[in-house]
C-alpha cells in the first residue's frame, strides 16, 4: 500500500515537473525540442557545436534556444548580436557564475584597464616597439629559426613583465607565475618614474582609487594572459599557414598593397563559441522575449563563417574588405568583422592584439616567405646555415636530420629510440582502430604487425615469384601503362580500384575488398593474396585481428599506391628526356632477357646498368619531399645533439638523395654514379646512401614490392616500346609541390619496337 502511494506521489511530481519544464520552455525563443533533465545534449555533438549551430540556424532562424541542459539563447547573425550586445548592452552585460566579473566591479576594472592600455601602451607606441624588438631579436638569434617565432610569441608583452614565461602547467601553475611576475614588476616600481607595464600602471592607480586592489590586479592580469595569449599565437599560426597556401595574397601583402585586408580576412575564425553572456533583466532580441538570468551565446563564429556579406566565405580572399578600386574600404564587410565580439563585453585587449598581429605579420613578411609546399627546398637552405641536425617549430618542435650518417645513427643504430609516431590528427586519420596497422602504429602492436606483414610478403609474395607474375599479368597492353598502374597488386585483392574517394570512401572500398578476398578463402588451400595470408595467421596469433588487418591494408594502399604510380610516371618522362640512357638500358635488357622472355628479379645480378638506372630514376625524381615523422620514445641523441623524449623527428632522406656529397652534381641525371669505372661493379658508397624507402626499424615494409613493380614494369615497357617526347611538347621536369612531388601531366609517344 505504501509503495503504491509513493509511486502515485512520485508519478504526480514527475508529471508536474515535466509540465512546468515545458511551460518554462515556452518563455524562450524556439529551438530543437528539449527533454527534461538532459535538454538537447543527446541530439548534439557538443565537441563540434560550431558545426551544429549553422544547421540549427537554417531550421530555427538567427535567434533560437539550446538546452545544455539549461537554456542558452543563441544569436547567429550580426544584426541580432549588435542589438543585444551594443544597443541593449547593459541588459546582456552579465556573466555566468564561473565568471565573477559582473556588475559595478567589472565596469570599474574594465574602464581602468582600457585607460591604462590606451594611455600606457597605445599612446606612446610602446607596444609596437616591444613587438618589433622581439621580432628583431628572433631574426638575429643563432639559436632560433624562422618557425621558432611561435614559442617566442609566448613572451609578447601583453602585460609588460607578466607574460615572460610560457604556459607550462594548468591554471594553478599559471596563477602562481602571474603572482610572481606581478611581484617582480612591482618590486622594480618607483613612484618617481613612469610605469613600465600594466601591473605598475594599475598599482599606481590603486593609490587613488579605493575600488582597485591587489586581488583585482591579479585577476585582470590573468584575464589578459588567458584570453589573449592563445588567441594571438593561434591567429599568427593560422596567418602563416594561410599565407603559405595563398602565395598571391602573400606576394601582394609583401608589397604593402593589402596588408590591412590580409590581416582582416576572417578565414581562420578560431573562436568556435563566443564567451557566454547573461541577461541581467528581462529583455528582447529581434522580437523574441528573453527572461532575466538567461545565458546568451552571440555566435561570432557563425557571422564570420556564414554572413551573406562574406560571399564564398570558405575561400581566402582579402579583397572582400576592399571596394573594386582596391583602395577604398568595404564598410559593410568591415562593420560585420567582429572577431573580438562587439558591445560592452567586447575584448578589452583588442587594440593590443591588432598591433601584435599587424606588426608581427608585417615583420615576418619583410624578412621571410612562407611556402610549405616547397618545404624541402627551405630545409636545404636552412641546413646550409645550421648544419645537418637542427630544429624547426611548426609550431611544435621538429628535429630535422639531413645527412645520411646522422639519419643512419638515429633510425638504424638507435632505431628503438626513434621508433615512435605522432598520435595526433592527421597522422591517425587513416586508422580504423587506435594504434592499428603498420605505418602509424607504435609499441608492441607495431612490432607484431610489421613482423607478420614482412613474413607474409616474403613467404607469400617473394618466395614464389608470385608478385612478378601478377605484375607481368597487368602488362599485356603497355600503351595503357598509366591506367594500369592503379591496379598494380600492392596487396592482392586490395588495390583493384582507383583512389577515387576521400578517406571514408577508401576505407569502405578496402573493407569490401578484404571481405571479397576472405569470401574465397579456404583453409584447405594456399592463400592467394596478402589478405588471406594475414587471415590464416590470425588463427594462431592473438595479436593479429580483423581491425589491424584493415589498417595494414590501408597502410600498404596509401603508402605504396601513389608512390609507385608516381615513380613510374617520372621514369617514363626521364627516359624520354635522356634517350641515350634509355637505349643503353634497352640494349642490356635485350642482351640478358631477350625481346619476349618475361623479366625476373633473378636477372638483376646480370644487369648492372639497368639496376643503376632504376636507382638513378628514384634518386633524381626524389618524390617524397618530407619523410614520415618519427617520434623519440625516450631521451636520446644524434651526433652530439641531445634530443628529449617525445620529440618529433624528420629524417630527411630527400636531402640525402639531393645533396649528399656522395652524389656529386646531384642535379644531373647520371646512372653511372651507381657504378665503378668498369661499368659493372656497384659503387658501394652511392648504393649505401641510396635510401628512397628510408632506413632502420621504420623502413618501408613494402620496399620489396615496389622494387619488383619498378623492375618488372620498366623492363616490360622497354622490351616492347620506345618512349619519346611529343613534338612541340618538350618534357617539363619541374615537379608539382605537395606531399608527393608529382610530375606535370604531359603527353609522350610509345613507339612499338620490331625485333
């Protein structure tokens, strides 16, 4: 009986709560339907809320409510944000409970801080001088490189003495540092001299204003440090990336045609969600009534990313802030440019940030050009100044190794120390499971996957010459050489389809191909491809599983497919450019193999010039401008340089192949460099430093496959065809910059040979 009464009472209270909940919902602007206790939390991806808001805005307009689980009124257009934060600024000037700076104390602290910043930093151009001096120091320092500008930004004088140290710890550590810096600044303060920083200027005002005290000084310093530090550094990082990706905009900015509009261009849009406001009384926006104590999100991210004023907002176009004459400011575009928010809660440090961005970007462009597409060329220049082991900051430190001796020490001699991989995006984008596959996995799983893959490839593909048969079977019509290469059997069934889709499509295609291969597998028969061989080993090895099988296949597909096809394209272009090399290679092929016999890797020992030519084709094309990143798993060293644990390391095999003293006149195409004077014996020094597949424990697992494909493919081609340039279309050997250095698309003639 008591249970029944309790149940009825609970049900009644629950129904009453739900009724009152939805009555309260009616007080707010419309939005997605919330549910008691959880609001909209289950229907939203909170981690990507900036992507969710544009979809909701299309459905509910520019003013709507999200329940997270308490109500947040979201404003997504400039007009509504301006009405709320400017026209009715006092109504929306509150902050949620976690931000205590509201009311009269907030107004007093903000008013004073702005006065100090204006009078102290801006009026005497001190901030410009300090930023300029910092960049001069950077340029002059032998201890830093171009990319090291980003760590140095942590010392920009936001608050004079305060911001000298980087953010090493969490907020408690930051708070301690700020207290120490303020104390240091005040220790050197004298009432008889002009203040040298914000802390001293604030302390000076404290003597005549009872509303100012030491606790508020620390809070103001913390606010400027936390709000301004990461946003300014992040915007500078975005600036270099965008200018590097838009060389024309960079060039025009260098010539001071578009400095302001290049700095304005809102493409980076780094703030996903504006700081939350709170209504301090009942008010309205755009006709929507909003109760007091409501949280408000003025979504400036949406304004900068989707406002009709910024047509083609996904494009980087500084010209949008200028009229057609290229000089007059586009007032409408500038008015809606609100990266610092607007109204009474507008960022107090806006003037500082604008100076730092302007002076910083201009100073950088005065002395440097950013072109990450040709990073391998930049590294070659830097190596001449700083030697074969140096650090660049992008913005994290990368130790770059550019000579063979040091690369060998790191990746071969101390291979375990350097066997790690980065664990962040985009390195892990190809993995179906965490730490899966061969290419980007690490630790014991990497060792096991690599060991199993190499055994399979060696026992299954190489031992019975099956790879040669498969490559040969793809070459009955050599005139279709470029379409066929997409079907070279990198991993048996896997590589049947072209790389037509993005990553998700590729993963789906690989999963389908793996399933197709396994469907025809029988334990009573020998495996027919890599997939079946791996699956066979799964039955007796618990460290192998289906997820790792998918990741291994993805690794071989991505790492091997584009590199092999690109290398074959470069080979045909180079052989067309150097007909004497092509003819000498063909003469050896016909002498050893004949015009009709199938090429076998067993012939290689009797074909020194062909081997030397294939090596030179790979060395000269040098298609990988930046090696895959390694990561140190413990403190170690290279040469006399100490390298801490968890450091990202680039072993620049591109630089070895292009600039090693062993390869004299490296810009020339000379297969003879891999042979001694007798034209038969291999040049051991040249062969030892020949490392297009890297070296050491992370050396490319598919190297043997790629060598077979190049050897069999090129020999079959030259047995049957002469490769020539097309008249009026000279061969252009200038590569297209990218992750892989692609040759430009251009026609060639394949002339059938008669034997």
